[in-house]
C-alpha cells in the first residue's frame, strides 16, 4: 500500500442524464454501519441484494440493488458499496446526498482509480488505461486500452527495468570491488546485453507510438485558397454534408471540425477559411483562426486546383507553414482536368514532397489519400498495440537516450564504468515513471484530475 487514505468517498458512477439504471459508488473503511443505516443490513460479499435505499427518517429514496466488496478484494482496495438504482438525475442526487449525510465526502475526479493505484491494485499505466478505455473513440483504441489495463504495457516496461537492474548490479559490484580486477566488459557481456535492451526498448517504443496514435488520433488541417474544394473534401472524408459547398469564394468563414476513423485511427479533420488577401473583417478573423489551427495540427493538406497546379499564392502558403509540420499537396478537381487519380511520393510538376491527385466531387482517389494519411502517421495494422500517452513516449525516449549514452561510454578506449552505471540508473528511472514507481505527486494530481467523477 502506497498511502493511507481513511476518508470515505462517494460519487455517481454513471453518466449524467436520464437512464434505466444509475449507480452511486462508495469507498472507504468499515462500511458495515454505513450500509446498515442506508439499506438496513450489510450485503454478503459480492452478492447482489434487492434493497430499499432509505432517507434519515426511514422514508424510501429508491429501490434497487446493493453490492458490497470488502477490502482488499475490491477495485479501490478498500471497502466498496455500490447502489444500483433508477437512473434519473433527481433520484441519483438524492441517493448521493444521503451518502454524504452519512459521513462520506464527494469524490474528486478520478479519485476511485487513484485510490486503486495508491493501494497497489493498479500501477499508473493501468490506471491511465481506465480513462483511455472510457474515452476510446474507435474499436481498435478500446482493444488497445484493454490490453494496457490488463497489464501488457506494464509487463513490457517491467521486463526492461528488470534487465537494467541486473546489469546495474553487475556494474556496481565491479565498482565496489576494484581489487578483484574483474573483466567486467567480458564477463558481464555488457555489449550484447545493451544491444538486446536497445532492441527490446525500440519494440516497446513502436507499440507505444501506435497506441498513442490510437488514443489521441491525428489533427489534420485542410488549407488552401478559396474555392479549391476544402469543404468538399471534408464532406467526402466524413461521409456527410458538414460544410456548405458553393462556387462563391470565401463561403467557409470559420473552422469546421469532423472526427472520422480510417482503419481504426481517429482523424480530426479541420476545414479552414481560404487563405487570401481580403478586406472583409469576418474573413480576416476566419483566416487568423486558420493559422491557429495550422499551428496546432499534426499534418496539413494543401488543396490546389489540378487544372492550374501550384500558383505563386499556393507557394507562399507552403513557405509560411511551420518547418516541422508534415504536409501533402492535394491536387483536387481531376474530374475537370481529365486526369486519373494518382499518388506521387516525390512530387510532380515542380511540387516537392507527397502529392495526391483526386476528385473531392466524385470520390476518385480517396483511397490514395487515406493510405497516405496512415503512412505519414506511421500506422501499421497490429494486434499487439497497447494504449500510450505523450508522457509515456517521453519517458521511453529519455530511457533510449540514456542507453545510447551508456553504449557510447562503453565504446571509448577507456570506459568510465561510473558514467556507464549512472546512465543505466537514469534509463531505469525514466522507464519506472511509466508505471509509477518514480512519479511526483504533482503529476499524479494532473493525471487523475482528467478522469470523470465516479471513476
């Protein structure tokens, strides 16, 4: 157990609004008296009973099911009482108010899961997977989060940490007993151990990157001059008439957003106002928002008219894009240009980079664009992906950098084993932050504050 948490907490665990069933969850120590005051008795462990939920004066609040999970065999590791009643907002709030009247306090967002982590029921990566499973926007993301919740990500990280620990033990034994003149590099097989560690870390990093993509998706911004077909492409990608399409330049005045999925990958498509010189104040505001969307994007699609290709104004837009922002030039309106859909990985007609020719009106070439988006995202279909977050990727990258420093030290003519050992320690610490063995309290607060109430 990481921390002692004596307070009893309660919250509504089901979404707000009207539903067939609503759940109030209570967690704390010694809930027997609590249950007796509320429903007249303590249910047998893990056996649902039908009960009246009663107010202080004995009048019924609701009638439903009660379940009791005694510590430590519960989600939080504490005594947990669940009250399943009718899912109306008023009755749920009355039931919650009765729990607070009995001495519980309102749980903070994510506090049930935080207690599960602090009481050793979950590690930090598994705890985060709870929220990721709830928030999953695709079936692939849900399966990925379920693997992380089951501990697959944590086991992979722990295996790396264990290997680092074993190698550190050998190094530090050599440092403690220099008189033994142990040929550490030979006997410990340091080079091969590092090579295996590096290979396994890269495999975990690849799986985590795919998981991050499943969890967060890709922000794709559609840019270009007015009337090149940005709104038509948004409608084509989303499969719906989200944007108004007319032949009048400047029809789109504000950013329109749509979330779609391609092979299970969430793509957040943003259609923006056309970029051009304008005196229209409303249009200027729209273009300012376009540049804001570009600054926050993971990928930019610059649409141009296939009949004229890149104009000086289009090139000016490309020059203004952030250098590190991937971009694809989409040659739209091939149906009017009399061309076939085609992908040019190395550019075409003076256009550098990836170019895709399609028709947003007829749908020709859509599959080429979708494949290009997945390729740029680095996606590969795999069933071994586990959900990951940005902090996980940063921790893995930090571990990889320290392993690289350690390897560089071994490759010097006279390696300093103290520096080698220190880089192994730093790599171990970085990876340990993923599962929470070494995690500041401030980070815990930030992580669990993003959970929903009742979870």
